[in-house]
C-alpha cells in the first residue's frame, strides 16, 4: 500500500480560485488515481481505478 506522503500530488492547471488551496488534488500510480481535498490533506483520500477515473473525466468534460 502506498502512503499519502509517497504520492506526487498536483492540482489542475484550471484551478484558479482566489484561495489557492481551494481545490482537489490528484496523484496517479499505475492503475489508480488518488483524489484528496487540498484544504485538509490529513483526511483519507479517495482512490479510483483508471477506468472509473477516465469515465468521470469524460463525463465532466461533456457537462
């Protein structure tokens, strides 16, 4: 299992909130995408399989 500190977290380049911490962050490892709230990085993050994440991104891109 990968620990939170071992992941390379990043924010979307589309994140333009006045508060730079008002965003979600993602980290990827082969087969899994981790998502967390950038305002509270100590709470558990969510993990999605690559296919589920791809479906989510495709759905939101069409919204």
